[in-house]
C-alpha cells in the first residue's frame, strides 16, 4: 500500500473519498458514452451524409459532451469545497488553523503516488454494483479531550485577563510616580531659581553700591584736582584703596555666594526635596523591573 504519512484512520478516509470520486467518474463516463450511442442510434441511419450534416451532428455532440464535462468539473470542485468545509469545521473546534499548498496539487511526483495508490488499493472498484460504506465524519462531542481543551483555553484566557489588569495597574502606578517626580523636579528648579534670583539681586545691589562709591570718589578726586593739585597724590591713593576695597568686596561676595549655596544645600527643604527625588527614582526602577516580568519578549 502506498504511504502518504497518514495514520490508519485517515488512510481509510482517503480510500472512501477516492471510491466516491471513482463512482462519480464512472457515472459521468456512462453519460458521455450514452451521448455517443444516442447519436449513433438516432442520426446514423443513412449510408451517406453531406458535409453539413456531419458538421451539424459533430457540433451537437460537442455541445452535449461539453455540457456534461463542465457540469462534472463544477460538481467536483463544489464537492471538494464541502469536504474542506467538514475538515475546517472540525479543526476550528480545536482552535486550529489549517493551511494548504495549492502548488502541490500539480506536483507530478505526488500525482504519480496517488495513481500508484489507486492501482494497488482499488482493485475492487470494477465491481460497479458494489455498495461502499460512506461513514460520515464523527461529530466532536463536548467531553473528553475537547472539554479539557476548552477548560484549558478558558483558564488561559482568564489568566491573560488578570495579567492585563495587573499590567494596567502597574502602568498607572508608573505614570503617577513619573508625574510626582516631574512635579518634584519642577518645584526644585523653581526653588533654586528663586534662591538664585535673590543672590543675584543682592550681588547687584552690592556692586551698584560699590560703583556709586567709586563714582563718588572719582568725582571727589576730580574736584580735588581742580581745587588743589597738592592733594592729587592723596586722592590717587584713596582711589587705589577704593579699588582694592572693591576687589575685596567682590571676593567676599563670591565667598558669600558659595557659602549661601552651601547653606541652601543644608536646608531642610533641599534635603526633603532630594529625598523625595531619590525615593521616586527607586520606585520607578522597581516598577520597571516588575513591568519587565509581564511584558512579552520581542
């Protein structure tokens, strides 16, 4: 027996279908033969025929045979569709998706295997009056394997729903943590900006005061020059001293700015804000790790 990779049950199903196809083919061949016999009996009663008469008879016979063959081919295609419908219906009950390779239907090697299978396993098909059994495809019940599969599918769907709900909850928590982190960073930036503005204002005021002092000294120096050239040297020394004072004050301002920044970092508001940012970063890292457990791998 030719082998097609089927089990015994499926091998029997193939045999039953081929028997069905063979019976349909034999019946249609009989119909075509009867067309020729009818032509012989009804038209071939004279000894000679004209060309037109022979052409008319052949045209009529061609039309009849063409119709019979066309009907049989259409019926065969529809029968194959019904067979596929039965197979697909059973597969869908097990949530399977069957696929077919149309190119194999014209494979010469496979067609020769089918022909060899027909020769070796259909010797009894010449018995035209033999009635072959035509068992129907057994319907799938709701017990046994099917019931177990349905229960497993339902369980997996329920677990999938739970995972989706958990995923949405974690995403919501992550978004909330990100929002809180953004708010905390914005508040810290605002606080630093306010503190910086205050420092800049104080420095500007000190520099302006020093500039006013230098301008006053310069004016006084100029007035003293015009009034008394003898005091020029003293005014120059005062001007140099004022410049030194300005440089010293600017250095003191720089040190004060660094000290102020250091004190700001030691304030409770700064430490609290830094602790909040650190906690939020740890929460986000933890949530991301938990999310990676439920995200499908690419």
